[in-house]
C-alpha cells in the first residue's frame, strides 16, 4: 500500500466530507425544528447556486452573487412556509414530506425555465493555485468549503444547545401542540427553521457550484447526502459532521483503490452500501435520538 497516496485520499475525503456535512446540515435543521425530512434539499442547493452564478457574472462580483443567493433563499423560505407549509401545521408529517417532494419537482422545472440550462461557473476570489502543505496539494475551493462548513456547524450547534430560540425549536419538533400551549410561537419558529435551512443550502450551493459547476444536475448533491444524515442521525449536528467525514473518506478510498480494479463506479454506490448497513444495525443513526414507544 502506498501510504502517501492513502494519506492524500483520506485528506481530500475529509475536506469533501465536511462539504457534505454542510448540505446535510440543511436536512438536520429542518428535521430538528419540524420533525420532517426536506426531500427538496438538493434543489435548495441548486437554485441559489444558479442565482449566485448569474448575479456574480452580471455584476462581476462574487460577494454580490453570494448576497443575492442568501437573500433569495431567505425570502423564498419565508414565502414557502407562509403559503405552503403553514396550512400543514398539526397535520401528519407525511403531508410536509409530500409537499417537499412536489416542491423539488417544481424547482427542477422552474429554475431552468428562468435561467436556462447552460452550465455556469462560480469563481471564488481565492485563485486556482493548489495550497501545498507538505506532500499535500489541496484545492482552494475544498479548503474554503470545509472552513464554511465548520463555521456553520459550530454556530448551529451552539444555537440549538444554548439559545432559547433553539431550545424552543427543538420542543416544537417534539410536539407542536404542547409547544404552543407552553407559549412557543410555532409558526414563527417554523418559518425561521426553513430560513436557516435556506441560508445553509445557499452557502453549500455556492461552494459545490464553485467546485462542480452550476446547472440543474447540482441538485443530485442532495441525494448523495442522504447516506450522511442516515449514518449520523437525522437530528444530530455532530452526526452530520461524522457521517460526512465517513462518506467522504469512503468515497475517496473506493475511487483510489477499487475503481482501478473494477473499471470505476464504486465511489458512487459505496456510501449507499454504508447507509443500508447502518439502517440494519442502527436505524436512528450513530448520534440520532432513539425513540421508544410504549404500548
């Protein structure tokens, strides 16, 4: 075994894993606050990335593109909550899930209708020269994406553990009726949860768009993050980090050692193998909350 090659694969896998964790955080934020899974998370990543690319190209400013993407997602999240999701408060969780599935299909159709189907680029103001650390040559976009992911994960961990709003949102996810009886403004916190998920998705879309290019296919990143949230636990921010790191490292090792032997493709399904194993052994994830119902 070439240990230098292995070390390079693991390091790149860690950086990619943190970027996966950033997208997984969108799943976690919605689930922790609403107890529902957002199946439009991939489209939540793709849409702001397209907006950022279009605005950045038109204004010749990366930061203006990022601000436009963030503002668009916050406004869209509040509008989505007010028009579509608020009438579903108190309804079975499956109603919200089905609404997000429909939303995913709508976004996949509307975004290319408005902005076109061309693949765009997002240029980070970091240059293209690799960052060399000893034997490592790291891509600036991966380092920037990992840094943004770590910052978001730290902030939201503190938010849900230490702030009154975060604790209220967790209580709302456990039982909306009880939270309302205790004085929690469920509709306001419901909207806030989706807005936070929109902000994280916009940041993740910009980072992934800068690395892969921006088009409708960027929404597939949302599907690749499912193994991350299943491994870590749908309601655990720390689990999103660990799940992302595991998936990123496994993908890179599979690409480096197994793809040459079988002709490629193993990095695409290896995370889902882990997901299936996790569901059989620990279906609530490594750090997810185990729910026990007494009958």
